[in-house]
């Protein structure tokens, strides 16, 4: 092995020499292994999330061939006949940067014709973050799917941070202690309580028992929560604006004397009945059934576009408060 080919070969040579010097005169007494199977419902869940317009990335410590096989099994990437997997690798740093630019060019020209995804390992990511972060950020924003293998916990958190800095809302899900930094870095952290302990579940915002429960957490509860929060926040402004406009109109009639048209009891009753009752009733509001949301996950695209909470909807509630004053 020639150590002049790059730091990667030097690391392999050093690791080979170290293991060779340690593994001498050893008698195997027993071997243990942990079965790492794919949970039930993972392919169906990822398929639904992708239909809902959610980009799904897989950050793993497995080697590249294993990660690609897992991606095919769980519907994360499509076969070569319908999609294309772009590999970002190389023997030297220049080769890695060239493969990155090549993948970015292909992504720009063939994004609508094929389901494209890219794969890279931890060593390539380390080089890219040092020398070509801007190009990688562009590639990340254009790709709906990515497989990042041989990732350290720090690199997982760095990838989530890159996506957050580009304006994307991120959700990280993991089940082991090596996923804690990634979960804490994301906007929303989800931990799976399983055989690998409760470290991820304790560090996360939400804890679930299996990966398949993520579909209900996002598509059902997440959508309902967004709809209810959008209504309550704008209704609170409407309620306050309504009573303020009434007082403003009365001040002109009273010669700007500063006299209040409402007494303290009326104001207290107004806030109690117009604030507490809608909040207690809106928690049961469901515009469509849960089965419909799971059957047509594209409905989530309406919420992702911010159609229920934006400047135009706020202006509509503002105008409604003015109209009701009359």
C-alpha cells in the first residue's frame, strides 16, 4: 500500500498495522452479535413522508454498500431504472471536489427527469466542509434524498446545522447515543426508545416507540397542531384589536378625555369568555379525518406553504376586526 496516494490510504495503513500488532496470540472464547433489523412499517412511512413533500436524508455510521442496500429496502432511494444515485468520492481531495461539482451539474440539468440522490462518506464530507461548503449547500437544497455513511456524531450535527442555516426546518430522528447531538441540533428532535437505550429519547423533544409512529406524529398531529396554532394566534390578535378599536372610537366621542367605555368587570369577562372558550373548543377541531390525511399525504403541502398563517391572513383578521367594530 502506497502512503503517497493520500491521507485516506495512510489512515488505512495505520489501522492495519495497529490491528496486526494487537491481534496476536488470541484464543477466541466466544462471539456475540446484535441483530440490526429494519423495523416494520419503515418503507411505508418513508414513502408517505416523501409524498408529503418532506426531504428524507439518512445519516448512518454503516459502510457505503450497507447504507445503499438499506436505502433501497426502505424506499429511500429508487432503483437505477427510475432514479440515479450520485456518488461523491475519490482518492484525493481534488477528486472529491470534482465529483461534487459533477453531481451538482447533473442535479441542475436532470432534476425533473429522474429521482436523483447522492451518497458520500465521512471523509469526503470533511474535505467538502473545509474547501467547498457553498457548492455542497446548493447540492443539499436541490436534493430530496441523500445517504451519508461513515458519519461521526459531530458530522451528523454539522449536516443538520448546514440545512438549518440555509432556511430549512429540520427534524432529526434517532435511537442511539450517537444521535443525541444531531437530535439536539435539529429544530425538532424525535427519539426512538428501543434496544439501544433511552439516550436519544431523553434528549429529544418527542419520544416514540417505533419509526412507523412518525407518520402520525407529522401528518396527523403535526398538521392539526399547525392549523390550531394558526387560528388561535390570529384570533388572539383579532380579539385584542376589536376591543382596542372600540375604545379608540369612543375616545373621539368623549373628547379624548381618556375615559374608558368598559369597566374592569366587563374587561375581565371579555377576556375570559373570548379567550378561554375558543381555546378549549379548538383542541377538538379537525377539518378532515385522520384516515384522509394518511391516505392523501399531499394535503400537508398546503400547510408547508404557510397558507393559514401569513401576511394576507393576518390582514384579513385585521380587516375583520375593523368591520365588526361598526
